[in-house]
C-alpha cells in the first residue's frame, strides 16, 4: 500500500511539473497560429551598416529564397538565387536554379557585378556562368543589387 502511494505521488508530481512547463511554454507558440516573417529576427545581431545582408546566404547552400526585412523607409522583400545564367541582356539576366526555378532579374545603376573576385559588368557575363544573385522583389519585378560569379578553383 505504501509503494502505491509513493508511485501515485511521484506520478502526480511529474504531471504537475509537465503541466507547469507547458503552462509557460505554450503561450509563446500559441499567440499566432500562422506567424508572419519577423522583421526583428536578426535586427539585434551583428553591427548595423557593416557587411552585406546576403553574406549568410552563401553559407546556407540554398538555391533561392526570400525574406521580409525592415529598413528605415519601411519593409522590403529581400530575395536571392543561386544558379546558371540562361540569358543576358542589356537590362538584366535570367537565372535557372538546380531545382528548375527560373527568375529574370533586372539591373539598374545600383547593381554591382563581380566576376572571379573583380569588378565586372553585365557585358562580362555569359550564358552558363554559375552565379549568386541578390536583390529585392517588388511585385513581380526582381531587381539585382549583386550578381556574383565565384572564382574558379
């Protein structure tokens, strides 16, 4: 009889601790069942104004993606893609990723092109070049801020 009381007491204590843990952790996850992208996800990390916001994309080894970011002038949709150039024009490039996604990127006066570690231009790019393109999307238009052809090893 004494063992049953100890077992029941231990079970009740464990259930109480589990309930207490759930009481504190569940509200943090249940506030919004479909959370939107958080503009402050990385706002407090690193040094403001230093480095390039797409530098981490290189380490992720992903093929393409988008993120909503907050700047002084409001929210922007940052986007990036890794793949091969399928077309080059005077106003931009078309890039196809390994998963078959093909996006056309426009360029403007702010677009920087780097090829093999040196400054280049759209004229220096060719079909078949492996690139990382990073920029912003507004509506259906993707504007490249950086087109980078890595150094051949």
